[in-house]
C-alpha cells in the first residue's frame, strides 16, 4: 500500500520541466521561423518597390520634353520681344507654338505601392 502512494516527485518534476521546456522551445522556433518568412516577404516587396520607382523615374526623365518646352518658350519670347514695337503681324511657326505649349505628363504605374 505504501508503494502505491509513494510518488517519485523528483522524477515527475524533471519530466514536467522537460515538457515545459520543449513547448517553450517549439514556440521560440516557430516565432523565429515566422520572423524569417516576414523578412523574406519584406525584402521581396522592397525589391519590387525599388524596381517600380526606378522605372517611373526613368519614364519621367525619358520624356525630355521639359528642355524642348524651355527652348521653345525662350525662342518665342525673343521673337515677341523683338517684334513688340512693330505694327505688322508676327508670323510664328505652328511647331514653335506646339512645342511651347506641351505639357509633359507621366502616368506612373504603381501596383506594388498601391498594394
């Protein structure tokens, strides 16, 4: 009778501690793994954003219209300034007027940023 009531507390405590430690270790490994997955996903999004911004920047710079507009505007104002005291009509080429009135626009594609 006495053997049935004799509980080995030391062995039971060691087993309980081992179970708790293994559960805590599993939680730590799971949290570490999830953080690694988040870092990989974050890196991929940052890489795609960099590509998107670079492409949009290149699209803005590729237009080259700003310098054409400035040159045409200077040329137009020089013509107007030289002709301001005359009473005769001023003839200006349509190409010059068109280049002066161009509005350079870019429609940036931002699917990654929008997401």
